[in-house]
C-alpha cells in the first residue's frame, strides 16, 4: 500500500514537472488612445503597443513615439464596474469614464474605427 501511494505521488510530481507552463497570450498590436483631459487629448497616429491576456485579464503597454511607455491593466473582476470591454473582429475597445483605448490587431492607418 505504501509503495502504491508513493508511486502515485511520484507520478504526479513528475507530471507536474513536465507539463507545459501557463503563459499569457502576448502579441504586438497598434493602439489609439482618447483621453478626456485637457493635457492629453488623443493620439493622432496609431501607436505601437504590446497586448497580453491571461485568463481574461488584459494588459496593454503603449509606446507613444518619444514619450515613456503607458501601461494599462484591465482585470476581469473589474469589467463592467470600472471599465467596459467590447471585442471586435479587428481588435478590442476598452472604455473607462476617463479614456477609451482601442487595440487593433493590424495597423488601422488613419482610421480609428474597427
């Protein structure tokens, strides 16, 4: 009985060591930011961004030209509480009371719509 229990435990440990690790889905994308602020209004051209998603939680890092990167977090637990998310064929729109961030899977050019 002890040997069977030990063997089962060892098998689970070995399986855990060789199972693939869980990673976020990450890709390079383009973003358009519209902020309801007198300081920053909106990006004129789409900016290069990095989009990551893990278990529905979305993370966006925006690289707006010569400025420092801007980081955005959109946790699933806060969806429809602090932000709205709209999945589209061409990307995703995140909207808060203060900003709208559109993530495009490919370069939208001058168009800021999906």
